[in-house]
């Protein structure tokens, strides 16, 4: 099972849109149980997430025994400042190592 760490779970956090340079946001995924290698896909949903974020989907790899991994999103400046631009980061179903189980 995978989830976000309690430090990452922020119900409603506001990040200021960067003026000239990109800003990196890290969200920590935690593995609860299991020890084998795993690939955890993720994706972002939101009204303007594709224009606001450089990455809107990806995967994070867990090697055998690894408990935490960061999902890093890049908040990028754009020419039209929004009053508020919401997005949600979601974890998808994981894929497990060669033996197909959590080990």
C-alpha cells in the first residue's frame, strides 16, 4: 500500500506562482508494508494543471526495502497570472517487481 506522508498531506495549501523562475514542489510518497521493488505511477488533475505544472504524470521507483520516495512537480511561471489555480496529485495503482508481488 502507498500513501502520502503526513508531512505531505496538506488539505489546502497555497503556493505563489513564480514570477520569472520555476519552483519545485516535493511530495513524499510512503510505502506501507511490502519490501520488493515497485513502480508507483501518479498523475495531476486540475483545471489548468498542464499550463501551471511542467509535469502532469509520471512514476516514482521504489527499490527493494525503500520506504519513501519524492514526487517532484515544477510550478512554472506563465504570462497570465491566475487568481487561483487548483490541482490534485493522485497516486495510481502500483506495479511490483519481477515476481509480481509486494514481496
